[in-house]
């Protein structure tokens, strides 16, 4: 099958080959004898040594796979060299390929074996966005020098992670390893790109974070045209005048549009970068992700330097030389005159992509097509058995690992600054700054980023639950956003200054509050509150205060005196359990005028609403000095003229109830003011003494947990040492027999010494007797076996004789060993006895008595 495919591919390529040319990109195994001279190879070699290897002892730091090649790797290098020679011979006008660069130990390695698919146990690395963000933040770029040549070395991902620096090829190798481990169909791409992408110059690009944060203007809902509506009045203006007015308006709009286009053109010319003399020649490496795996709908590029994704027709990518993954290597045979816009990324198409190793992705797809077209199953099986392809060597790179601390730090030094068009983005590691800030976005009005207009800050691990702060440096306003769980369920706070009775707006998590408060807008002379999902259907309250006199403003603010209420307006949603004529829609307390006004909801079949207006009598509720209630104090309007009017007693009772409700509402307004004061005081204390939350599982930063852990380790170590000393103490068994573990007299010390020596003597005697008994037993068995042999020698066969000789040999060896042990035991006994006696005399518990 492979032979037929090679012949078919060669026939197709011969049609495009010039006359007199040699066979083009044929099978590597068949053309293995094609080699160029050493001088030609040295001239075209793309992997010379460089001096950027770390100054460490490579023999001790790197494993053997970094410093030498296996037989399979050597065979792969030979195949790659053969492939390179054919490529140079057939395409001398093209630049060399990156096939076998040197690693950090100066050893040639094939680029595909440098990839190591890895899936780390961090949820953010399960998606391509998280992988790209980590690589772009974790590493620092070392530009390729010169920028038009391929890099002289390709380091392993472990070395790149350890040193946190590398070229775009090192970036792509690490990112592709993560993407392959996460299940993506990812490839490293060697090609050419614009200067801004090669050197990470994003000063002419909009910040992606700023773009996502810009609010899309909401479209105003179109008014529904009712079938029956009042017709608009006729337009009695002259038609000629309307034409003239429309023409003048169109001319003015055209002039404005022309002026705007001219300004945009001049602006683009000012912002346009200078021409690049190396346009189309700057070498760059990025990652290609093909559709299919992980539900990727279409092919796209990922720039590892910025972590951003691009479409395959993006003009920043100017051409492709080759792509590779951990299984194969492909060379692009398509034209790149229009960049990558018209390229096809079907790697199974051998006319557009020439592969190095047969039998991989490209050949596998072609083989599957041939198998589907074949009708004879037996012939297919025979062809599959005959087909033998070279498999890619396993990776030589050590397992890739990133610690939890490095994942948190991410950026080198814990900080990274990225400059965009009229914006600067700063990233910080958690707990690096005392206020817990992790991201800061500053926007400017000029391209030089010298005149800031706004600043946005993001925080983590704040005890006050602060999540984001937005500063408008032009208007002088500050907007703070908080996570759930804060006191008063505060969601956001917009203010100019933290002083009392200044303009501010607060939003709350309404479902976390008992009163359902969702928003509060506070001004020096008024306060507006909005509510949600209340049982009494209240959704709006507006309070108007009396204006302060200039002399009393500072004193009232300093003493935190409540403002005097002038007017309160409350609005309610419709309560369907009541008739509309009895369901209050708006309630107005005119405190300064001693009046109360009620407006009821409108019936569905009515165009007007009922209302009532009350004038409060003086001393209402005081039975002695109360002003009499008269009909002049009530004004009503009934929508239904046939409805029976309410009696005066009902109106009086309603007025009394409204008066009590007015006092309750005023008390709630005062509570709202007090809540504002408390929030401002709390925020001031929190900003003066910022505290960060530390998880109990973060033992590196949690001081209490660290002290507790160290104390437990210290106690365990001391207990272990005590146990070891106890196991080696000769006097412990004898001290345990006494009533008191302390030695108080010479007689007791002598007794312990004699007992200890007697125990050692008895132990030596017992051991000697045991060895002697075993020696005698083995000797007796050997003698009995020898007597048995003398009696049965004539009737024994060869096998019995061999067993007898084996038994005698083993018995003699054991008897000899026991004899040596017995003699050594007798020789060492006096020395052991003397050593124990000396140890007991030096023991601090016995030395003072002996």
C-alpha cells in the first residue's frame, strides 16, 4: 500500500517538475544513499552553537537524554538530514528549515521530540485560553538575533520554565505541549510575521481587556404603533422649505463627515508605524490549532507571546515554512504571496504539505481512503502487514511541572507591564501588593501615555470583599464594586469624596437584604432609593430635604445630625388582590406643608386615576387640643361618578393611619442616612487598615497554620528522639522494676550495675548454649547419615549417591559456620562484658555513685 501511494505521489509531482530534475521528495528509505558533501552541509547547517546555555554544571543538572541520543533518535536525525539535503537541492531559493537544532546541552534534537504533551492539574490549563495566558505571562521574550535567521538553539520546556525566558520558538514549544496534553490538535508553525508581533509591540493595538469592558449602547425599544391612536397634527410647512432645509442639513452632514474622515486619515498617518526594512523576512513561531478536537469549529492561530487568537487569514502572519507536532513534520509547498489568507491546512494533501515521516497523519488519512475504496478485505490485510513505517522517537524532555507557588506568581518577579494603544495594563501576583491588587488598567488621551484619563483596578483576597475600583481622573469620581458577603450587602459605591452629604450612588444585592433595597442615590438635598421584590410592592422612594444654611452645614456634618425632611414620594407596583381604586400607586408626604397626597392605580378600562389629598389638622391625635377634622381638609377624585363617596369617618381613620405611616417612613429615611454614615466610616477604616484573606490550606502564608504545623513537627521529632534514646537505654528494664525511677544511693547504683552485667552474662551464656546445641545437633545428623550410607552403600543408585553427597556438603558447611560463630562468641564475650561495664560507669545516673 505504501509503495502504491509513493508511486502515485511521484507521478503527480513529475508533472510539475522541470526537465532533467531529479526525483522530487521520494521515499526517504529508497533515497538514503543521496548525500551531499561535508562542505555543502556545513554551508546549509541551521543549528550552529550559541552561547546562551546557562552557566551550570550540565553533567549534574541534566539527565542523560539531554546529552546523548538513543539509536532511534540517531536514525531519525539521519532521516531528517536526508530530507534537508533533498529540500535544499530542489528548493535552493527557499530559506533553510528548522529540523534538528541544538538543545541546552549542545546535542542535536529533532524538533518534534522536543514537544512533550502535558496536562497539569490546574483547571485553567484545560482550555486553550488558560494555556496561552499562562505561557505569555510566565515567560520573557529573548528576540531572535538576527531577526531574519532561525534560532540557533531550541531549549527544552523544563529549561524554559526554570529560567522563564526564551524565543518565540521556545514559547510555542511550551504552549503546544500544554495544548496537546489538553486534547487539542495543535502544531508549532515556523514562518514569518510582522515586526510588531515578533517583538511584542502592542502600542498600536487596543487593549483586549478595555474592549471587553466597553459597554455596548442599548438600543431604545421601538414604540408600538397601536391600531387606534390619536393622529398627529398635519404638517402645514411648505414643501419647498422642507426640501431646502433637508438639502442644507445634508450639506452640513457631508461637511462634518468629510472633516471627520480627514481627521481620521491624519490620525492614521500619525499612528502608522514606520516602514520595516525586513518586512516579510522576520522569523516567528506561533501555534496552529486545527478544527475537530475539543469541539473547535474552525482553524485558528495563537500567538504565544501575547496569548491572543487570530484567524488564519490575519495580515500579521506573512508566510509559513513548516509545521510540526509530536508525531510528524510538514513543509509548506503553497505560495505565500498573499500571506496565509489563501492557504489550505489539510495536512493530508501531499501536494500542498510535504511530510517527513510516512505513516503519520497525512499517510494515515490517505491509507484510510484507499482502504475504503478497496473491495478485497484479504488483500488489504496483507498490504497492512507489509506496510512498515518509522515511528517518531519518544520525547527526550523531562516531565513538565509547575508548582502552585509558580502558578500564583506567574510573571517573572510577580509583575508585568504591557503597553497598548492609549492604555497600559499591569499584572501583579496575588499577595504581592499590600492592597491585594492583581490588575491595573490605565487609559490615556495621547499615544505617548502621558495624560491619564481613567484607571481600573482589580483586587483579590480582600477581607472587605472589594473586587474592582474604577477611577475617573477627569471627573474625579470613583466607582467600587464588591463581592457578595459584605456588610449591608453592598454591591457598588460611586462617589466623588468620602465626606458626608456629597453626591454618591450605592447598589446593593437586594435578595440579601430584608428590605429589598437595590439602589440608593444620595445628594446633599435629596435621596432616591429603589427596591425589588418587596411584600408591600414598594419599588421607589424619593426624599427631599431642606437646604442647609452655610453656617450650619459644617456643624451638622460634624455632629452627624439628620437632615430635615421636606417631602417624601413613594411608589408601589400594582397589587392584583385589591381593586385599582383602593390600590395606592403613589404616596406623597408633604411634611413642610402638612399635607398627604395619594394617587391610585388606573383601571384597565379607564384613562384617569383616582386621587385623594389630605390636610393634616394641628395636634392630630391629641384628644384635648386636637383641631376638628372637617370636609375641607380632604379633596378627592373618583373615576366612577356613580360610585358612592366614602364617609367622613373613613377619611379621618385613613388620615390617622397615613400620619402614623409618615412617621414610620421618616424613621426609615433616618435609618438610611445612618446606614450611609456607617458604610462610609467602615470603608474609611478598611482602607486605612487593609487586610487580605488567607486560606487555611495555604500553609505558606497562613501564619497560624504554619506555627501549628511547625509545632507538631517539632513535637513529633522530639518524641522520636526520646523513643530512640529509650530503645538504646540499658537501664530502662531495671529501672521499671523499682518504685521510683530515680537512683538515690550507692547501694542501689551497685545493684543496678550488677543486675545489668548479670543480664548480659546470662544473655551471652544462653546464646553460646544455643549455638553449641545447634552444632551438636548438626554433627549428630551428619554422623547418622554417614552410618546409613555405610549400611546401604551397595544397594544405592546414582541418584541416591548424589543426594547423599549434596546433604553431606550442606551439613559440613553449616557445621563449619556454627563452629566459627561459637568460637567468635567465646572470643567477643569478655570484650562485650568490659564495654558494658565501662558504659555503665560513664552513665551520668550511676557515675556519681560509682
